[in-house]
C-alpha cells in the first residue's frame, strides 16, 4: 500500500496564505501561519478559522442505526434529540479507547459520527466489524470539508452569512441550513477551544467559496486562519483530551476522567469490565496541572511526588499563551489526583514544582 500524504480540499489555499505545512494524521496540514501565540490569542479574544477537514465522518442509517451506536459507543445515544450532538468514545475489549468521537443525530434513523483523522481507517473497520445488526454505513470522510470558526466574535461574523439564528444553537447542538449561499450546511456548536464558535460542514466542492465568505464576513473583526499549533494550546488550557496523547488503546475512559460519557444504563462493548472498574475504583487518573516554577512540560516527562518518586507521566504539555505558565495533563497514581496536590515534573533532570488543578486549567 502506498503511504501517500492526503491533502484537504483547500491545501493550496493554506500554502497561498503562508501556512507552514506539516504531515499530521496522514494529511498535509497547516501547523501555523504566523506564530502559535498570536493565533492562540486571536481565538481567545477575537475570531479565527481552523481547517479541520482531515477529521472523519461516517453516516449510520436505518432502523438499526441506534442499536449499533449504542453497542459501539460508551455514552447513551438514545437520549439524543434531532439536531443534538454528543461527545462519546468507542471502548475496546481490553478496557482502553479505540477513539473519541462526536455523535450527531441527523434524523429519526440517521446519525453522523465524527472521528479523529488519525483513526479513520481503524474506526471504520471497528464499526463495520461490530455491525451485526445491519445498520447502513457510509464513510463520507473524503467528501466533506470542516471549518472550526472559533472565538468570542465568531457569532457576529458568521451571522451575516446565514438566516439560521446562531445564538439559539446551544452547546452540543447544531442546525442545517443555508450558509454563504450554499444549501444544507451543518452549523454545529461543538467547539474544542473553550472560546465559543461553530463548526461548518460543507461538501468539498463548496469549501473554497465558504472559506472566502467566512473571511470576508469576519474582516471587520480581524479574522485570521489558525493552525494546529494553536489548536493544541487552546484545547490544553481547557483540559480536553487529545487522542494518541491523553487517551489511547490502553487508557480507560474512567481513568481519563470520561466517566461522564460512560453510561452503564445500557450494554456496550466491554461495559461489564468498565462497570467493575468503576465499582472497584481506578488506580490512576488523568489530571491537569500548572507549573509554579518556570519551565515547559512535554509528553513523557516523569511526574514525581514530593519525595522525588515517580508517580506518573505527562501526556500533553505546553506553555499556556493565556496564562504565561507551563501547563499539562498526565496520569498520576490515584493518591495524587486531588486538586491542590503538590507534585513535581522532571524537566531535563530538574524537578520543577507544579500543582494538580481542577479542569479547565484556564478559568473564565
């Protein structure tokens, strides 16, 4: 099999805009256009646009669509109403996570699953493997472009392009309507930055027209394209998990603090074992932390207790552009998971003081 890097529909546009392109999750993606800090602050204070068209989309339809989703996801999709979305995960048989995803209820017997780019093939195989109920499945990942328009000024900018009342779309809900003159655009309030805003799902052939319309509408708010670098710092300030870093095939949703999306009101893959884990309690937990000392934590740095013994490992870390301090996520022994616990991070053989913090790390 040829290992070719895929390109999103607007690949050339990002190059034209000065995007620094890097391979990410099998795609050629813009990591930044100016600087991560500048782009981060644009989203926190104004409005910016991420091209996240590398994400995967699967349609699940038919009378048994819900039955399949209930079996393969941890959250309870029967609670969804049309135009509502739900954060969830695919548990594996070993107690870990195949992927995290968002489930959209499009119609009575129609759902869309939005999965991570790096896991599209793996997830597609997983869902098909477990489709013993005859649900209709379609992988539309290569046909859809997705723009995340994020920031406090996103609503004002985008409202010019649609008659859909954007301020009425609640968090984790969506609307389908005309947007920038294009019919049947999905406008979703499921942002991953904590800065407010919307995701816009369009067909690839409409992507450029919609992108240009968004930038024209946002010009008065100094709208800017934003790369994956700032996406990472924004999600980390909120304490949102990144698949492959903070959650993976070996981390249980309960260890990852995702008990709230793990519903034992139904049976799903490995639910008995996870239920037992919940009853017995986990031995480690994903926590957020802030540095007290100067320094930047990175993935795989050891986390130590006050005696200098290793009690865990950093899974994601960065310098927070909003707070000007080192922040991160990592798994620690359960005894050290309580907010306020003093810990240390080993950074290049120096033990830097840090404290466990309740999420989100960036307080409003």
